[in-house]
């Protein structure tokens, strides 16, 4: 079931204007400027959406990943690099909670570094994989319904999570409640104000109406966190390790002619490299003690 989203999750404003003239579903809040979709899926529909077909998709341009699990090593390399950044601000290992943890690869990296790990994801498929293949028990469900309310964490991460949530404001406050004083909240999410977004506009790859419901800018998130009990320690744009095969799949999204020629070559040689397209913003924020 899909129902109209009549008000902004962050300010409850009801004034809307279209972000792009030819896209009737992407709107800008007339009060706070947040970009969001003007419809909202039911929890049941979200539970059904993030099944095995999402993580092994025949049409990853429109939905999910070509093969998330086969990309395991690139994901692990990505998360090792991201853990290096986190540990510059939280040197001693402690308790870490990954929200929207998918198959648990980030938790696996953190566990190997001595952290006590906890995760939650809406996908039953991912929960079963993490337990079976990684030996990591993760919660299945929504972050707002987590059973870890009695625990306090040193770090809470949200890698590519907030844009998928229908309650991002409440999720941030939930994270604040579960963090120790001076604990870290780490967010990475597509930036609607980024250069690639402004160039490609409604064709930007970050726009996925079926799965992305809120579209943040770096400034919006920084200001919101600063006003609500967090100190921004670091922000910028973050990349990940990708395969040339994945790049070949994405080329068709922007240029079918280029994809036909270059895509064949990239898919055939297949190598991995670190790529930062400067459209995924990340923020490391410390929970204030006051």
C-alpha cells in the first residue's frame, strides 16, 4: 500500500513545490527546504521490497544491486577504510550499532577490530545471511522498534540508510538516545545539493523513487544535528570500492552509446578500484554531554 505524504517529516510543513517539472513525485518542503517524495509506503510493503530480489537484481538501475553478496570483498575494503576514519575519533574499541546493516559486512569488519557489534535491518534475507555466513546475529525490523533500548553505544552508523527511511527525523533522535555522552553518530547519504545531482538533475542516479524517500543536503543535515545536541567533527564526500563491471552497468544510466562500447570492455577485464563521485555526503557528529 502507498499513501500520500502530506507533510514534511522534519518540520511538519505542508507547503510543497515540485523539485523538477517533469517529476510529480519529488517535492521540496516550502518551510524547511527538505526534498522528499510525496508518497509513503506501508511498513508491510517495505518489508516485502527488501527481499532477495533487491540484493540480487536484474535491474539494479531501478532497484537494488546486481549482486550485493558477490561484491563482498569490495564492501569489506570500503568498510575497512571507513573504520579507519571512525577510529581517528573513537580510538578505543567499544560498542557499535549499524543501522540498516544489510548483510553485516561492516559489522564483520568492526568485530575483527575488537568492537562489540550490533545491527538491525528490515531485510529477513540479510538477517539470515549474516547469521549463517558471518556468525553475526542482527535484529530484523525497524530501528524505531529495536530491542536494544537498555544498551548504550559508543558509535552508531547509518551507511546509506536515512534516504530509505520513512522516519529519518525520529531515527536520528533514537540514535541520540542510544548513544553514550560523547558517542559518535556517523551518517552517509546521497547529497541532493551535490555537483552530480545539480548536473544530472532528475536523471541523477541518487534518485530512486521506489526506495529513496528523503533527499538531504550536507548543509541541511549539519544544521539539524548541530541544533539537536550534536557537534560536527567531520563532513565531506565519501566513496567506495567498486568493480569495473558495476561501472559498466551504471554507464547505461547516463549514456547508452558510451555504455555499448566502454561497458563491454570494463565488464570483460573486471577490476576493482576506489571511486568517489562526490555525491554521497558523510558526517561524523559527537553527542554533546549537556
